[in-house]
């Protein structure tokens, strides 16, 4: 009989990282129309198409004194037809060109985004200009969009993640418009066409707009097409508005949204933070990636890999125009709600107490610069990065120097950012779950305020 042999396990050979490829930045061409529309063009000849965004520096915040969520609702109605084209005609025109066009609105900005084959750039620019200048807001389309929004709100109020985010925004921002994550059904029911038309006429103006385009085009020819499409647009100026200051929050407080019958608990920690314009933005972004912003971050390794509390915990820094905020979230089993919150604070305080390891820092820098580079690989990705620069008035070389600035950060930079911006002493704790199941666990972390799923306080 032959003796059995012991086979050594094969260890996988992981190839070393290659040198980071340099990014060849195509030149930007900037042009301003006589009516004030700012145009930024970047050539990208990889495929015969282009992506463009017509961005307006106005969103829900600036319209909050009229109606919450008005900019978002207006954007939805803008797409439903112009004075000369019904929505079906717009759709048929886009299909013939193999093009897309959509509208959106957020807290600080609104947009008309469109993309298509380069050979149809003139015709597509004319359609986009028609939508920007001549939206009709027909009564029947307005009512359809309002009904759809009411259905969306009903769904939101059954989603623990939305309820948690809504409550955190209300707590962090108080009377500031950023506190409103979504309008109520009553507020949507009170919308009028006249409000939408008024907002559109005031804010969809060239002096409040930037047109960004990335694609396969000749810039002088494309600018001539932009002039043809947008030069007749009546000039208008950007509006600024003062908002109430957010509240100063001292100490931890628990905000519990009762969701009877929930078999999971949504946990969300947060506090206010900085915006992209702040000098510490890069250091905080790196600290966040190390803590919970990347898949191999400390938070994920702790409560997902080591303890199995949840599938995908994450942390994020949310940079709005006037204020930012930091959040940590996870959906967990009811029985580990308190344990999860404990580990979140533990990892935040560990970041504040001790420098991260050199290898850990290098790995996360590779992750951040790699994700950034991947985001530039497509036309729409590059357009989105340019939008970040121009909407936030960042330095012109922000994208070109991004990787260099991330790699220049040190262990002490990360430690300083964590100590300064991971405010564990004053973090607000939002819990969405079954009060009977997890209310006692939530009470371990501070005084509790109780709310129903519709947002009203309960006893």
C-alpha cells in the first residue's frame, strides 16, 4: 500500500500593484454667451457620443419659503412637454436620435441632463434648450406628476432607511431648509401650477446656469451650436437667500421612530460637518474611507465580518452647499441594536485616539485614488466630476490635483481630522424599529424622543 502524501495548500499569488497610470487631462474650453450662460467643454473621442448637463444653482432650499420640495417637483414637470412639443413628441425625437434627456432637482441644484450621438448634437441641443426655455406645465401633466409624487411619499413612509434619514436631517438642521428630506402629502396636495411656473421662470435662467459637455465634438463647432440653441434665451441672474442657522446640539440624544412589527432595526448616527470648500475636506474624506466609507473599512470589518451584525454598514460625509453632515448607518437584527451602536462609537473613538497603520493608510489612499480614476473613465463620469467642481466653486485644478493631494496626506492628518470631525460626544442617534422590541436598548445611549412613522412626536 502506498503511503498517503500530504499536499501543501496552494497559497494564491497576489500580484503587486502596478504604478498608477497618469491621467491625460484634455484641455477645457470655456465660453460665456451674451445672456450669461457659462459653457464648459471637454473633448473625449473614445466613442462617437457626448454627455451634457445643464445645471442650475437653485434647488429645494431656495424655494422652501414657497413650498418644500418645489424644485424637485418642478424638474419632474419640466420634462413633460414644452409649448411646441408634447412629451410624446419629445420622446419620439429622442428615440430617433438614440438620445436621452432627463430632469432632476435636489437641495441646492436642478439639472437637465442629456446625451446622444455626436452627429445629432445640434438637434439634441435644440431640444434641451426648448425644455429649458419653454416648458408648458400643462394641467393634465402637472396632475399626473403630483399623483405620482404622492405615491412615492407613501412608499417612503414605509421605508426605514428613509425614515431614519428624514429624522436625522430634521434634528441636525432645525429651521434650515436642509432639514426637509421630502414634502408631506398635504404639502404636495397644495402645490399649484403657478408655483411651478414662477420657480421655473425665476431660476431656469442663463445667468443661473452652467452647461457642461464631455464628448466627441469639435469645440468651436459645438459652441456655435450652443449659441444657436441658447442665445435667444432671455438673460436672468442668480438669486441668493439667507437661511436660519442650524441648531447647536450638545450631548448625545436618541431619536426613536416607532415601526411596529419590524424584524430589523435601522440605526443612523450623525452630526454636522464641513463642505467641500473646507481645507480639511481631503483629510476628512480619507478618515471617513478608513472608518466606514470603503468596503474594507474598520466599521465593515468589525460589525459585518467579525460579528455578523449586518450586511453593509457604511459611513458618509454629505457636503451640501452651505453645510455638511456626517452619518453612520446599518440595518441590523433587533437583538444586536445596542451592540451595533456601541461598536460604531468604539470605532469612531479608536480613530480619534490612535494613528492608523501605515499599510492601512496606503491601502485606503489606493482605494480613493483608484475609485476617482475609474469615475473619470466614462464621459458621464467626467461630466459628473466637472459638475462637482463648478457647482461648488472649487479650484480649477481640483480634479487634476486630486490624487496628488490624497497621497500627500499623513497619519497625523487623518488623526487630526478624526479628532476634529468625528464628534462622538455630540452625535445624534436615530433608531427606526419596533419600540417594544428595541426601545430599551436605545434608551441605553441617552434621553429618547419618540416619533411615529408619519414624523409626529408620540408619548
